[in-house]
């Protein structure tokens, strides 16, 4: 079992920055990849960024050049650095961890609101 806890969300003005954290506990050695998703009101859940154990990253086109996913294996934590935030980035952001058996674990989500 893996437990994931997100933090770092909040209210920020357009053009501002936030860094989200996703702390993993439990069977963390079994995590092969981590990802960030987001869901805005009335919209489908969107994959934002992924990172593998090897450090390979991938991003949604809507966040490329603005968001950076990273992972500190010593701290069992993944991060999402979000710069140049836009109102359309407003959503609940979720962390997902996938283990070696391709079982997904989810955090509870953290709200990000971009507004002036």
C-alpha cells in the first residue's frame, strides 16, 4: 500500500507561482512513476505531468514551458513547480503514484486557484 498526501495549493494571482508537493509513505520502493492530474469544475480530469523512476518527464501541451515535475527519491516526494500561472490553471490537483504492478494510488487533492 502507498499513501500520498499533496500540499502547497492556494490562491495566487495570474503570472504567479506555486509549488505542489506529494509526499509518499508506505511501500514507496514499489513506486515506478508519479504524475500530477488536475480537474477543474465541469471539466474532465487532465493529466498534467509525469515522471518515471529514471527521471523521464512528460507534460501536457497546456503546461509545457511553465510547469516542471521533479522527484526527490530520498524524501519520497514529488513536486510540481508551476510558473506563469493562468486563470485556466485553476483546478484541484491530484498526485498519482503507480507501483511495479501498475496499481495506481491517489492523493486527496489540493486546490489551486489563479485569480486577481
